[in-house]
């Protein structure tokens, strides 16, 4: 009985990298374009949404998470979950303070 070969490498074509590069440049352009418009409270929300999309492209394609094992994807997901918990704790601390009442 032969063992399955887990050392196979997935080769990503240069066109995929070029498409990701163009998408990242488009994200930078959208961020710059959004900075010139006054959207009120939605300016930072839009900028964060664009940056999260860009980070997702970098993680999926440049860091090859798309072609990684399920254990690696689970590890990244757990790390993001813990990061969200930490951000939530910081925001709860910030909003629960009695600003200006001392």
C-alpha cells in the first residue's frame, strides 16, 4: 500500500499574480478616490472595507492560503477570531469609560 504524496506543490500562473497586482492597485486607487469625498462617518468604514479586501487578496494568493491544507486555514481562522475578540475588548474598554466626568 502506498502513502499519498503530501509534498505536491501548486503552481500559480503569472496571470493570477498580475490580476491580484492590478486589483491591489485598484484598491489603492479607490482608497485615494474615497479620501477626496466627504462621506461623513462612512469614510473610515469604506477605507477599512477596501483594506480588508486587499489583505484578503494578499493572504489568499500571495501567501498561498487558497491552496494550503485545512489545518493551515483553520489556524489562520482561529488567529483572526482571537484578534476580533481582542479588538472587541479594546472597543468595550474605550466605550465604557466615563469621558469627561472626572
